[in-house]
C-alpha cells in the first residue's frame, strides 16, 4: 500500500462512473503462495495481474457508482487493506491505458488519434463532425453488427463438439458455402442451424 491516503489528483476521477469493457474477464489464481487476480483482455489476449484489494475495487465498478462511492464502499469493507487514493488513480490509469475501461464521458479525440493512428489532432477541429459515412451510409453500419449476431449464432452450432469437428464443419460447408448466393442468406443460416437465426448467442457473448 502507498503511505499517502489521499491524492491531489483525486478530483479528476472522483465523479467518474467507470466499468470494465465487455471483452474483459477476471480470473483468480495462486502465484508463489499468494492469491492474485488476472484480468484477461479477450480482444487481444493480453493479461493484467492485480492484487485482491485492486480486484475488490474493480468488482465494485458497475458504471453507476462514482469512483468516490466505490472507494468509500471499498474502504468500509476492506478497512486497512483497502487501496489508497493514489493506488486507485494508478489502477484507473493502468486500466485506461490497456483500453479496459468504459465510462460515460465524451471521448478524447486527441488521445485516440495519438494512441491508434500516426496522425495528431489539429486544435479546433472535430473529427466526429466530419465523418462522411454519417451522411447516407449511417444505417448500413448496423449490418456489420447484425452480421456479428448471425456469426455468433453460427459458431454456437460448434459448441458441443468444438470448432475442429469435421462433421459440423462439413455440414456448414454444405449448407452455407456451397449454395453461396443462390439462396437468401437467412435461408442458408436456417438450413444450417435447423432454426431461424436468433439473438441469444450474441447476448451471451456480450454478457461475457
């Protein structure tokens, strides 16, 4: 634990209400006689290790409680073992840098450009207001998400025997790939699944 209980940077995070992104999964394991918790980022297969106190704090972040409320609750439950404000600020910074936090605040365009692109933000410009695809194409973006819904449902057919099962793969090839564009896509999916496509597999994936 840090010696200082309070942080001069606390005002920057106290009112935020963060939660983990849906692609994050927590696992408990024992390492050199100590209990640690590993945060698994399923989007890039990276792992981040946290102490039990940090895990308890992360577990209280539900997107509704503020950081101040989470810290107060963690302090009442863990007492002297609760993380200090500097440790919480460091924890949130680590989760943010790993792109594991979701928070209901406008995105920092300058930071996003610096993190994910070779370009830098031009002061006074608003990238989100100049995205041409929002004009005349916007509704079509939903087709990408709907394709993912169908894809998750198709994968569910492999759950019982695994993705490498030859029989299920052959059935997929015969029902989906061989007919190609000769039949409506919904009919191909129904022929493979034995039922119309549903939302349940996608919802289970979102829930983690």
